[in-house]
C-alpha cells in the first residue's frame, strides 16, 4: 500500500506499507526531506513495524518519536507528517486526489437558507448521497451572520439592524460576525470528510483547506497569505476569515467570507464589535468602503468567483453540480424549524 503527503511549506513524505491485515509487517519511508543522521530512517521504518493497521495518527507519531534519539534532525517533515503518509497508505486518511469534488456555482437563496444548507450538505456527504462539495453562496437580502458561540447582545445593535432592514441569523460554525449585503462579499462552503485532515491540528487544517484559495487569489492578482488562526490577508491587510464545524458523523464544513465591496459605515452602525475595534483609533465613522477584492483586482465579483471555481477545478478532480430537490426542501424546513427560531438565534443572548 502506498501513501503520500506533501507537508504545507515543506517536503514530500512517501510511505510504502505491507500488512498481514492486522499489523504493519514492513514499512519504507522515503521523500525529498532532510534527515540527520541518515541511519535514523531505518529507525523510523522499524518503529512502524508491528503497529496495528487501525493505529491512530497520535499512536503512530508517538511510536516514531520514541524511536528517534534526541540528536536526530528532521528538516522539511516531522513524525506527524510520516504518520499522515502511513495513514493514507492504510486507507485511514485521504488526500485531495482521492476525491471527486462537486462544485456548485452561486445560487441565489435567502442567506438563512445557505446557513441551513451547511448542515444539510454535511448530512448528505456523511450518508454518501453526495461527494465532497465546494459551493458558493449568493443571496438577495441584507444580513448579519453571527458565529455559533457569539452573543447577539454583544455583537449586534438590533435596533439599528431593524431600522436598516438587516436580518440577523446565527450559523453553525464558530468565528466572528459577517455583514453581508447582496454582492458585497464572496462566501463559499467546503464540505469534506474528516479523513482529509486526519491528524492535523485545528490550526493546520484551516490553512490546509484554504491552500487552493491562496492560489486562486494569485490568479486574480492578489498576493495573499494565511494568518493563524483563521484569517486570509494580503500585503494591504485582511481580506477575509474562515470558520469550521466538525460533525460527529465524520464530516467537516469549512467556509470563508472574503470582503469584496462593503459599506463600512453601515456595517459599523449594526456591528457593536466593529465600533469597539475602531474606538482606540479615535474613529467614529469609517467613512469609506472595505473593498480589498474589488480595489486590488479591478474585477467584477462574478468574474472573481468564476476564477475561484476554475482554479479549484485545475487543482483537483471536479464536476459541476447543483442542490438536489431533497436538499433544498430539507434546508427550507430547517430554516422554519431551527434557524428562524428565537431559541436558535438567542442560544447565546
């Protein structure tokens, strides 16, 4: 069995494994990494022999670390990287290239239904009725979408929101509030099996799942980088942020919102946190637009989204898809029964 793992910002690790259906009987680790002394490679191989084929990422990493002397130098890879390659060889972890991704272009729906679709598609992927999916949101209403654990009272001026005809909804992922008017930002959701980020820390998984976005941004003229834990930024500042929800059914929903052209004055009238962030700068009004995507690319929003979809399809195996009638019906029901309820919106007052 053969598995490979390219360390983000590092080197390629390759694992060739043999088993007797219960334990690893032979292991050969290779790659373009650096290791001193070179005799340590055999120690790594031997540390894997005898491990259960169901050994967790943590168990494999610990076995490798225990087999290495204190003076061993691993450059461009790590015990954790080897464990990922081994788990991929054993079929316990997956890579981007093990999947055929459905790509759903923007479909205009109420923003609250898109929030519900994150939950619905997670079930679809877990049940195998659809494969891993990248989808882009489009909406025709003005909303503030708060994170799963945020306080409505602390984040939103509800009177100002009502006066401006801005709805407030709560999503299933954590993170901060998003001010979303039609066409003012680019939002996507990536729904994948957790095997894709097997063994990764939360922080590393965020960067891993958004690696393609940095390439897509480069294609439209923005040199972007990831800022831990969950921000995407360019040389001119923050562009957007990501959030995740990990389900017990083995599926992860990872989404990001990137600012295209936001009315900052209106945003600050509604978001209390935005006011607080500017308070130490002696600023009462932004008096400008937050437009990193528009100003840095000079491109229409739909053209940027098209470039994003093209880049993802160039990197990975994809096919164009749409929501099923059942998914749309279930999400509409979920909106009525959960997402519009005060019990959900005010779960954190």
